[in-house]
């Protein structure tokens, strides 16, 4: 039930527009040490900035805050690095009927901006409350009790079963509000001073987000800090739920592979190092590569349905050779009725199936033969422009020394075998060659495929083929 709820939540966030919540459309950076000058396009006002340690995630959040907050107002981070202070940034935002291009030079984003870093939500409140008489401090303050649904979400994030959570909103120096939490769990009752650091962090985030005004922008540093990986997905759902319900924009940093894996790809902004600079990785495989760098080995479960054994071997080799088996746990099966059978099978797949992606893989010569009623089917095409058997034999002829070397057969013997088989139906050519050369059908196809891959532009075609599979 909770996972179904999460799927609905992400769909709801994807559907919202700048009329209901701020849309952070673009972030332009220049002169930020350690970063390449660039413009990052984002969607839906929900952005997960991910990357390894030291790749500039926190600096990026601080710079965005600086752009959205005028220099004389708002709480600027006390330890903002010099490189952030001198960098240039522009943030484009749409909200309601307004468009903003914020640079920090003058004015501030009117709906409010808050940067919640690790210090803000853990050690800073503890440092303050440890100097106070808590009972005196609470006098005259009516505690705010968290609702049942929010308590349930926090319980999931903290691996607890809370019965009650309340916050005393204490007015500290400079009119700042700092929450003091008290919780009840079964027979236990405890507060901010005695709870775990990760627990305090999550309670603070839940409290802050659920006080946010519609249109506010929250910048959150590593919400998963101090908590075990099993909690990470629950944390990001808690944040997303508050963003959707209250109409907030969220930009948060993380190096949790579990969080990145749970967030839709279009909401992920992956940072990586390139020639000594931090850059945003782009392309259909960017999120997958980010997960690899963060140490997670995600795989999408797939069934790829192909026309024949030749296409089956080619598809397996392309997935494995491109390293895509890191991302794809695929079973490649042959449909006995060929391309017509694949189309008919895809039409009959229940749309409710979500645990496994089922994709039809047709030969490249079918690419221009998709009917208007078939455009919603999950179809990809092998990257040869003709039938794969024809493309492979042509590649062998153009790369005869290579095929001869890898197959261990003399060139003249290979040429004679091709001449003997070329007049046959395309589905019989490979079998005939295997018989004449004393090789298995699989070996013939694999070696011929290597010959085809060696030609200019064909490896790029394979990359596009894999990309297409990944985005379906």
C-alpha cells in the first residue's frame, strides 16, 4: 500500500504546474570555483541534486539561496565559502502568474526561501536548548500536535511507531522560531534533548516543511543524514508529500543511492567530476550512472521479445557489450510468430503490470512500418537499417580479415561459404555459414556483430538503442 501511495505521489508531482507550486525552470552558474559554467534545466519544482562527497552539492544550495535572498535580508549561512560569495548565479522561477529571474543583486523571492542544513536541524537546536530551563521555556506555549498521517510518515522514516508527536515553537534570538519536540512511543516519552540525532533531523524537517507557505522554496542539505539506508526512501516521500500538499518547491542534496533510485529520473540533477570540474551529467543514462558512482547496482527487470534466434543473440550481445546489464536485468525471448506475433502480444499485455517492463524488439527494417494504432506499444528496433542477417553478412564482407582472424578460418574459405549461402533466405544464411565453416550459429553471429560494431558510427547506434530501452 505504501509503495502504491508513493507511485501516485510522484505522478501528482509530475502533473503539477507553476499555478499550484513554484517551478524552478533553470539555474545558471558562472565563476563558481570547481564548477564548469553551465545552465541546468529542472522540472516541477522538485529537484534532487546528487553526487559524491566534495562535488559541490552544498555549495550549489548555498548559491541558490544567495540568488533568492537579498543581501540585507534572510539568514545567510554563517560559513558560506568564499567561492560561493564571489560566484554568479541566476535562477528562473515561475509561480502563479509571475516569472522571476533572481540573481541576488537586489530583492528577494517573495514567497520565501529557507535553507535547512545539517547544523540548523540538529546541533543548533540542541546547543540552544541545553542552555535553557526547558520547563520555564515551555510555559505559555501551546504545543502543536502533528496529525495522524504525518505521524505515520515520520514513523516510517524513523523506523518507529509513534503514538504522539508535539512541537513547542520557541521564540529565540532575532525572533527566530526553534521547535522543541516531545514524542510518545508505547510506554516511552522523551524529547529533543534525549532523542537520536537522525530522529531530531527528521522531526525538524517535517515541522519546517509543514509550516511552509504556498509557493515557498526549501533548500535541504542531505535529509538522510544520521539515518540508516532502510529509512532513506521514506524520508524523500515525506518531503515530496509536504511539497505536493503545501505547494512548495524543493531542492535537496543527497549522496544516498536509495534516495536517488526512488526519485523519478527527470527530477534528478546528478553531479560528476570531469577534468577537475563538477558538471551536471546529462542524457537518458545519467541517473543510472550516478547510482553506479554512489554504489548502488540498480536493475530494471525486463522481458525483451525478439523475432528470431539471430535477433536474440544480437540483443543480448548489445546489452552486455555496452555494459547495460548493469541497469537491465533482461530476459530475451523469441516470439515464434515473428514480428506480427510481437505486435499482437504487446497489445494484449495488461497495463496494470508494473514490476516488469515488456518490450518488443523488431528488426531495423520494420522501423518505418509502425501503424498509428501501434505508437503506444513499447517497441524498439535493432540499430541496423535492414534485416540483421543481411547487415551482418554485409559487415563480414567489408571486414573479411577481421572475421577470418576471430573465427580461425581462412579468408578464402569464408568467402566461398558466403558465396554458397548468399542466395538463401535471410533466415537460412547464418545456419548455412555455420555448417560450412564448422562453427556454431551463435559464434557466427557474435563474430559478425563485432565486425559490424567496428564500423564508423555503429557503436553510437547501439548506445541509442540501449537509451531507448531504458526510457520506455
